[in-house]
C-alpha cells in the first residue's frame, strides 16, 4: 500500500514539475472559447526564432497538433485535469490512518 501512495505522489510531483517548467518557459497557449477554455502545449517558446518553430511547412495538421499538445480543458475558470491531479495533494495519508475496532 505504501508503494502505491509513493507512486501517486511521484506522479503528482512530476505533473507539478512539468506544468511549472512549461509555464516558466512560456510554452502554454491559452484559448478562451466563451464557455470553455483550452490549454495547449507548444514545442517552442513563442519568441523563439528557430526555423522549425517558424516555418508553416514543417508544422503538423492543426487537429493533430490539438490532440498531441492538449493539456487541459476548463469550464467557468475550473480546469478539469489540474483539479483531479491535485485533489488531495497536500494531505498526508499517514495522519488519517484508522485503527480497527475490536468488536
């Protein structure tokens, strides 16, 4: 059971590190579509002047880029995957262990 808890916290830590790194590198696109919002990952920073980042002939089809780089969807300023990933992130399971009652 402890292995499972450690694995879950490892995944959550990796998610937090990934999102923080991508945000610091300015590699997220945020699209507001009135009723919902999309967060997409970019391959490069928006200010990068690399040939591969700027040439439209090297880019994939828009729907492929959408599916490959999809990060999260938000409805009314609440993001689905972000909330699910960090629902009980700051709770230590050891504090809430219950002892079996002898009846």
